C-alpha cells in the first residue's frame, strides 16, 4: 500500500472521528448553553423592564446592551446563577411611582416581591398576576396605592405570603383568592375592601394567619371558614359583618387568637367555641351578641385575655369561668348580665384586670368585692 493511500485512510478516519465527536457534543452540551441566545434576550428584556421603570433613576436614553450586568446590582434586586431577576426587596426605598411603570411580564422568574413602605401610587396592574413563580408578594403600607384587587389574583398559585395591608385598595375580595392553595399568610387589613368574604376562602387549607380587619366588609362570616384547620390567627375586627358567628368556628382547633370585635354580629356565642383549647386571645366586644355566655367556655384553659363587653349578653356568669386559670384580663362590661358574680372567680389567680361595669351583676361576698375592686 502506498504512502498516499495510508495518508488518505488516516485522514478519513480522523474526519469520521471529528464528525462523531461533534454529534456527541451536540447532545451533551448543557441546556443553558443551548439557550444562551434566548437567555441573553431574556436578560436584556429584564434590564429594560427595571431601568425603564424609573424606580432607580432615569436610564431611558441609555444603551441597554452595555448594562446587562447592572440589573443585578440595583438596590434590592437579586438574580439567580443565570443572571435572571428572582427577587425584588425594595421596602422603604422611597423612589417609586406606580406599579404600572414596571413591565412585569419581562420578569417571568420573579419569586419574591416586597415593595412595602415605598410610596407607591396608582393601582395594581393585572400583569403582576402573570408571575407564575411568585411565592411572596408584599405591597403593604403604600397609603396611596388604590384601585381594586385584580380578579386574576388567583393565578398566583405558588403564593405563600400575601400582604396588602395599609393601602387604599377598595372593592371586593375576588373569589379567585380561593385558588391560592399554598397560601399560609393573608394580610388585607386597613384598606377599604367591601362586599362579602367569599365562600372560596375555605379552600385555603394551608392558611396559618388571616387578617382582614379595618375594612368595610359586610354580610355574614362564611361557614367555610371552618375548613381552615391550620389557622392560628384570625382577625375580622372593625368591619360591618353581621349575623351569627358560624358554629363551624369550633373546627379551628389550632387557633390562638380570634378577634371579631367592632362588627354587627348577632345571635349567641356558639358553644363550639369551647373546642378552641389553644385560644389565648378572644375579642368579641362591640357587637350585638345576645344569649348566655356558654358554659363550655371552661375548656379554654389557655385563655389569657377575653373581652366580650358592649354586647347584649344576658343571664348569669357561668361558674365554669373559674377554670380559666391563665386569664389576666376579663371584660364583661356593658351587657345585660345579672345574678351574682360566681365565687369561682376567685380561682383566677393570674387576673390583673377585671371590668364588669354597666351590668346588673351583684357581688356575693365582701371577699369577692375586694377582688373586684382591685
């Protein structure tokens, strides 16, 4: 065989080897490298969204292609390893205008937004509800943030923490909130929310804390609230809620604090409240509750504060109230209670303050009178 033939054969083998290696490398190349051009495009879109918002100053006339590294160094911005924005924590950063100034659809990997105390104005754009990876959204204490809660709020199915307290948001709570099955904390207090609490709230079975206080919510408390078995904190105070406290409230065995004061609630205190053995705070004052104080209140042995003043409660104080040995504060004033203060009240050794003014109660002994006047 001639040298030319050998060289030709060697060249063919080498060419085949290179071709095979190229094919193998095509399949073994990391997906991130395959998408490098797409990633660069996404990164550039994120840069434009952040800088064109005006939240970090005026970059509108700047060549963005030279600023792809700047986005991740902006105040409050965190990026992942690929350079994509995943967190925006700019609370107390008073340079903002409107949420609508941000092109939220260009930030698809956002998982965490906290723009509380940022003097935001305008409304909440529905576009923010397209952020499918979002787990934390805090728009609280932006007192000039108005408009309504987007009907598409329920699209944020990964959301764990939602705080919109202390704004000027009005209108109803959208029923789609019931789609937020991963939610553990829901804070909507101190707004101008109106309408009824949606029945769908009962779908939020992971909920640990819920605060809807200081709004203009009306109608009745939905019985579906009894589905929230993980709930430890519930505040519906200072609204215009009416009708009875649903007996299903007794299903909330994990509840530690319940505040339903300053509403128009009527009917009796449901006996099922005696199932809330972990309860430490119970505020039902300033309502129109009537009937007797349920004897099953004796089961609330963790109770530290109870205020059921300014209602229309009648009958006598059940002697079982003496079982509440952890109690430090007791207010029954401004009711239609009558009869004698039970001697078992003397068992409340930790009691610091007791108020029974404006009732028809009588003191049975000088010993109890001394306790009452302390």
